[in-house]
C-alpha cells in the first residue's frame, strides 16, 4: 500500500468481513480476538491495525474519518477485496459508516459497536444495511455472524 506496512490478521473463508478497531490504545487484536474464532468460522475475516495504531504507522494517512475511509479503500485493493461487510468498534464504526458513504460500491453492509447509537440513526445517505451492536463486540458475535450475507449456493 504505497510502501506503508500494515499489520493485519486474516482467517476463514466465505463472505468478506473487515473488522476495524477503536481509537486510543486499541488495535485489531485487542478489539476483535474475543470473537475471532466465531467469525472466522462464517466468513473470510480481515482485521487491520488502522494507521497510527498498533503495528501500523500513520504514514501519509490523514487522521480524519474521510482520510481513514480513503485508506480503507486502498487497503481493500491491496487485499484483493472487491466488496465487504465492514464492522467497526467505536472509531472503527464511524470509519465504517464514512466508508459506506464514500465507497458505497465497496461496502455491502455495516455493523457498528460501541458507537453512539443515537447518532448513527441520524446519519443520512448510508444505503446499505446497518447493524448496531453493543460493546464489547464479544456479546454480540452471533448477531454479527448472522448479519453476514449468505454464501452463494454451489454450482451443480
């Protein structure tokens, strides 16, 4: 990605699911490890450390919602992901919603947890389905797994 090294975790098979962590001292592993196994059993899960967090340097990423959404588009390209469900916790939820606005052709669904839910309902323009979960996401792993699109039936 333009010379920027990104620490990311990948596992599973099926529908593409990208998990975005929150701000502060958070990173992908800390935010999502409690639900990793349950989700990787249902989807191809990718969880990056956002620029400026964990093992990923900020680089040239502008640390705004729009800047992180643009970074997410480049990250999806680098991973070969055309379209994905984006789930985000706290700051990651806001980035997921911004990406749904800025990159609607790349985001099939959005799940947010730990995001001020009363404000999420006021966000106009998001055309994909949005699931609001509690925080921490571990309590709602099954709801998130059920929110994933069904796998297409195999060709016969």
